C-alpha cells in the first residue's frame, strides 16, 4: 500500500475509534501562520500536497482536497486522485462540500487550535442546516497516527537589538497599553508570531522562512506582558533583554492564563487568533472585544532605523541577485542550467554576500511554461531545463538581520532576440510597474485605489493577471505582512481597504502569464513616503523604490515607452549602477554597465 493510502486508512480508523464521521485538516499552526513548522505540516504528511495554502476533508467513504487557483496544477502532481477529489477555492470550500456530503446526525471533528472563530461559526451553521454537528477535539486525531511527527522546534529565541529594531520593547508595550486604556480594555491576546516578535524585539528560527519563535503574549494595560514560551528556548540574554516587566511563562500554561482572565475585558483578533482562544475566554466569562491585533499597524509603519536597515539589506541582496543574473547570462544559453540548479546558484550568491539567515520564501524558479504557474515551487519531478531562446522567471528573497527582501526578475535566455509578443507583454507589465512606482496620492488612499495603475496597459491589450499587485513586507519578519496591500477590491478582501501610510513597505509586482508558454513578473519593494508638492492641499504620498537590480532589457520594446517612462527607466538604472557597481568587478561589472546604459 502506498504511504499516503496507508496514512489515510490509519486516520479513518482513528476517527472511527473516537466516534467521528469526518475530520478537517488545514495547513495551519496555533498562530494562523502562513508558513508553519515541520510539526504542523499535517496536510503534506497526509496527502503529499506541498503548497502553502489548502485544506482536506476526510470522511468515512470519501475525501477531498481544496486549493486555490495558484495550486490547481501542483495538487494534481502531488496528491493521488484515487484517494482525494480535487476542488477549487473559492468556487467551493471545505465547509460547502461538507454540507453537501453529510448525513443527519453526522459528527465532524475539527482541531480548535487550527481554525479561526469565523470559520468555525460558518461551518457549524452549514452543517446544522443538514442536521449534522461540528465537534472540537481535545487532541488532534491525525497526530495520534503520525508516528514520526517532528517535535516543535527547540531552537532558542534571540534578541533583535535596538540598533536594528529602532524602538525598545518597553516603548512598544507602552503604545499597546495606551491603546488598551483608550478602549477601556484590560488586556490583548497577541498570538500571531510576527506580532510577538515585533512587540518583544525577539526573533527565532522555529518556522521555515520567517524568523519567529513559537510563543504567545498577553499584553496588559499597565505596560507589562506575559510571554508563553517553552523554557528550553529561553537564554539568559533574552531574559535580561526583556527585564522584569515581561513575565516568562511556560508555553503550555497559556490556556490556564486565558482562563485566569475571568471577568476581564480582553481584545482578541478574529483574523489572527484561533478558535480555541475564543472558546477558552468564553468559558471563562471574560468580556471579549473582537478587534485587530494592536501590533499590526505600528509593525507595518517602519521607523527610520528599520527603513535604513531595509536599504542596506536591499543593496547587499541586489549585489547577490546581479551576480546571479550575470552568471545566468553566461551559463543559460549553454542549455545546461535547470530550475533547481539556478535556484541553488542564486541561494549561494546570497550566502556569499554575508549575513543571510534564511530565504524569505521558497524560490520560485520557473522556466518557460512553469513560469506561467504563479506560485510554482520547483521539485525533482517538475524540474525543467532553461532552454536557450526562452523566458525565465525567478521570484526570490532573503532574510537578513536588517531587512527582508523579495524581488522578481524575468529574463530572456539567449541566444537570439525575444519574440514580438514576449516583448509586447513584458513592456506592458513594465509600464504598469513604472506607473505604480511614480504614483502620487493623497492621505486616505487605499491600495485598491492604485491597483488599476499597474493593470491599465495590459487591459488595453485584453489581458490581465490573477494575483494582487502588492503585499506588505516585514522588517526581518514575514515576507507577506498586513494590513496594507495593493489588489483589486474583492468585496472587503483583507487589507485592500487599509490606507497607505508613510513608513509602510510594499511590493510592486504586476505580471502576465500565458498558460503553457511563459510567465512575466517585475517586482521591486517600495516605501511609502511624504511628497512635498508646492501648493498641495493636504498630505500627499508617493513611493521610494528600495530594490536596485537591472530589469531585463532584452525583453523591453522601447517604442512602447513614452518619454516619462523612459526617463524613469534611465534614472532607476543610474541608481542601480551607483549602488551595485562598487560591489561587482571584472566581467560582472562590465555586464552591469551594459544593463544600466540608458535606453
């Protein structure tokens, strides 16, 4: 029997022993993290699916897996269609499918530490309409049959020093305390790992690609906090850094501490806190206020020290990416570079530039048709050679102590010239990228109001792209950070209504994808900054571009650019030359000079 078939059988037997008719398995941890530790990769262990978003439902006779449009191809490669039906979100959902399948009296189990309260409420309602019930488990039945499940990471937490953080934990806790006082609240539950890291000025290595430590915080209105973390992860340095206003508690005493908030007024974020936190507080008779995690907005507005750190990290990272692109210009046309070997070469160039702590996400290395898969993750099974005379897309980033980077470049692999269609599409993406980079907008503008700028030239050709244009980025934290984003306003989609404020980092990444042929994306990171306009009525903002790496000029059709766009290109590449030329030498420097020449 295949391992995934055996695992599914073992889970079904366990569910039967516990008296359940079904079970829902998301990709999630107790903190609603985007990337999770090995111990929480339950969906991958059960089904083989390796994407970063999705869920499965296991019933007695059938099972299904649910993924969004980014993963429709990948899920078919990795998950056995004999064992699981494939379903697309948002066309359907695990809850909707369950409601269609269940019989009256069915008991469907879920782990309350892996789902949000809104999901639980909606699913419970959908099942109740069919006479079935949704039941919270005390312990996860999948964990009971996962014999070699890794333990949560024992790695020690470490201090993010003031010279990199730019503001002390005490000052940050003071701001949260002030907010609690204004709201008439006693405490806030901080369960998102990047919020905990930001608030305490600590980092960790418990989750791939995000430098956080598995822990929870309860922040109080007097400026103190309780930090719940496994004792073996604490070092004397971290304890000394936090001082006595942060009480250190074992992670497994978090539930008891929630219960001790009986009668207190407590803020909890329904988007970032799991259902179990709400359920415990409700049993305790705490007075729960649903509101956004109070760390989220101040974390997104980077202070001058964090801004300077990001510029330094970008300059270092840009040198690594430029060396890689020069290497690729030499090796690519030989027809021997593969997606995997290119990703590894880029990783090595980043390691060589110093102080790389991790990648900020798994490198998207897409040759030809694989570049058209938006969130493609290269594997041994899908690995393609970069064919001469083709388009290659690489989206990658690094985690450095002073900043988190994220950059996409689309490259023409020679010899010969790119075709007219590829040049047309690339230049339309470039025009959108430049329009967003040059945007000026008044205070109160949300990301959704700028999104059209990046798409307008593609729309004129009757094409578009099916992803957002920009996401927030952390400061040596999560590469995808809220609350700001630039995207179509899809009925209250998280972040699209958030006004853009000075100090926020965002990506600028329009694209175009021709299924079965190639993908194009041009991504730089930008900083929202004040714009001084003579006679301006009110505050106006614009973007400083932070990423400095040549943009694939072999794919540009200069005739499609107007005067201001060409001027932007030339000014941008003059900055690239100024920042990167001191870092390169020899053939790489000569290549850079050619790339940065005026159009």
